[in-house]
């Protein structure tokens, strides 16, 4: 079975709290016990979930997260936690120290309730693709240096988003929905 982890950075300094359904989210993570969930946060109110064997809480301040993003993404701007949405494609680089031992990594939002992830993404399916569900709330990537840097690729000349390239996104305080 391929090793697999899911990454969620969530800093409450923007909202002041986790959503009221967060225990449902964590219960669905716990149920997927062959997948590790790495949560990066500045809040300790969820610490009880860190006692689960597949849920790993990494406490850091938002200022530390900003430094991590700047260091890993060549000075990328990080004015507020929501900007992480623009960087989902780069989580394999940002969180490289935590995902290095996994075959696959995924990004997610905390407003998901997971069913059986392995049922929908068995090894046979994972092996066929470098990336799956490439935009939005749940994205899966093969953990290789090449795939982890796909976010830097130029968009095709005929794309209506061709001007929205990586350099524009990382050098702006604006959130672009680059994960969409």
C-alpha cells in the first residue's frame, strides 16, 4: 500500500476559531486510519485530536508559517492565512520536511467530511496519475520533485488564465484562487 498524507494549514488569527463542525472533519480523518493527516495550526483547542495515531498536529504561529512559505517559495508573499489557498499546489515544497517519506500527499480544506479515501483512490488508480483532482478542496499529488514543482509551469498560450502565472500569484498580497 502506498503511503499517503493529507496536509491542512489552518491559522485562527483570521477567524478567531475553528468552524463549529471541526470535530466531524477530524472524526472523518480518524476513520481513514491508513492515511496520515498533518495539521499546521496556531491553535491548541483541537489538541485532543492529536492523540489519534494518524492525526499529527504541528503547532506554529502564523508568523512562523509566513517565514516557512517565504523560505520555501523564494520570498512568496503571505499577508493572511487565506493566501494558503493560492499555494496548495506547492504544499509538496512548503511542507517537504513533513511529506518527504510519503509516496503521495494531498491538500484539503477543513469543510470536508471524508468517506473511505482508499476506496476511491486505491493504489492502482494512484499509480496511473501524477496528480488527481487537481483543483479545489482536495488535491492529490505524487510526491516527486518534478510533480511538486508543477505549480511553476507556464500556462498554455491559449489559456484564458495565461497572465495569471506563478510569479504574479506569489508576489501579490491578493488571493487569486490559484488552487481553483
